[in-house]
C-alpha cells in the first residue's frame, strides 16, 4: 500500500490535521495574551518570541528575524549561566 492509499484508509486524517491546526492556533493565542516576555526554542534555536520580548531586549539583539537564531545570541553574558540552567533542565 503506498502513501496515497493509506490516506484513503484513515477517515480521521483530515479531522486530526484540522484539530491540530486549531490547537496550535489556540496555543499561540494563549502565549500572545501572556503579560510576560519569553522565547520558545528547540535545540537551542529560537522558534517563537513573544512580542513583549522585543520591548525588553534591544532591537539589535532580538528582532522579528530572530527565529532560527541561537538563543544565547541575545542573552546578556551576566544571565547566560542562569538561562543555560533553565534551558538544559529535563
């Protein structure tokens, strides 16, 4: 059975994808309504920044182009150890 046939077998595929997109949109709305500044990362690379984070950091260190940048690039050296502890928590 190829990939095209497997889509025909899964009657819930479209519903699951739609629910996933809706859940993700709700999650980001929740993040955007937070009064806190924060940065989400994956493997120490920025994937999302809360808009309030821009006002807390200089524009040269954190900008809308930041996704994909290393998270430590915009963290002050005075706080890197603290941030590293938080990032590497399991």
